[in-house]
């Protein structure tokens, strides 16, 4: 969004007035973005409900901020009745819970590290318990600030992936013939919560029995340290990255796999 104040207003207004004006403009921009998303998704929700409403109650709608991607489950009937507004509400709920979970797990790891490192305070003639209390409180405040920034950042930047002309943004993506059969179990943009391979499995090779377990790699394995270098691969695109395990964890939840 563009800045809501010009140079003259910035010099003239107080900090409180500038804050309130910026907040009002940001809130209006966010509501307008939510209305655009609802308008884009509503025709697709109506079409899916009309054609397949008897088979599925919920569908998965993809959102991305250009870095992270998340599949949001939403109720077809409620989405149509609210003219698509319930989709943005479901997005807000899902991203808040996801970010709380992600940052809290990282906070617990940091607390474990602090508990080990604080023992060195004895050599500085300091009470380890007092140092632990002070540092842990600071860690918690930092975690809350980072979590709030991550939530707001994703919500303001997130949108529906750009579909090709004539392609519905939340429909099942067609399977590429040369891709591995495992991808049929991965929900593509707008894939229903029902079997993702319906309508495409008959044109692809039969997936091996081990395909389903590989779809959801275990991200809670303890055999990797937070700073260990791992090589991960995207099962959908074949893209490979070499990153630290703490960076790889959110990608594993999105369908990536650690290469052995």
C-alpha cells in the first residue's frame, strides 16, 4: 500500500495522529484485499458446490505470499452463503494457529539452549537462576514480536496463486505425465479434500504402496540438529535445496522430503 501521509502531514501531525492514520489506511487496504479474494473465489466455490456439492463438503484453497504456501480448508456451503468472506476468516484462523505452533516450537528449542548455556554464569559470579529468568523473559517477548510480525506479514501479502486464463484458482491441478506417481497424493492449487488422484490416476502410472507415507515426511525426527545441513527435494517440482534443518522444517510440512 502507498503511504497515507505526505511530507507536509508527516511534519505537521503528532506521532499518535500519524499512527492512527496509518492504522486506518492499513486496515482499509487489508479489508479491500479480502474482498478481492472473496470475489475471485466465489464463482469457483459456487461451481464446485453446484457440480460436486453432493460429494464434498470442504475443499482446500491454496494461498501464498510468494515465499510460504498453505492449503486452507473451507466449507463449500458456508463459503457460498457468505459470498466468499468465510474463506478469508478460515485463512486468518489457520495462519494464526500455524504461526503460533511454529514459533512456540522454536521458542522451546531456544529455552533448552538457554538452560544449558546459563550454567556458565557461575564463572562470572552471577546467579544462573536470575540470569535464566531475565533471558527467558526476553526470549518470550522476542518470540511474541516475531510471531505477530509473521502473522501480519503473511496476511497482508497472501493471495490466491495466479491461475492460467480460464483455469479456476481452486480446482484440481492436472497431473504432468512425466512427474512421479507420488505427486498424485499431493493437493495442488484448489484441490478438494477428497482423493486428489480422482480423474488423474487413470492416466498415470499406478503409485507404489509406499507413496502415501512419503507424502507426509516426519518433520519431528530427532536425528537432525537445528543447524545441521540437509538436502531436501520438492516432490511436486523436483527442486532441491541444501539448507539448515531449522529452515527445512516448514518446507517439510508443505510436501518436501529429506534426501537420504
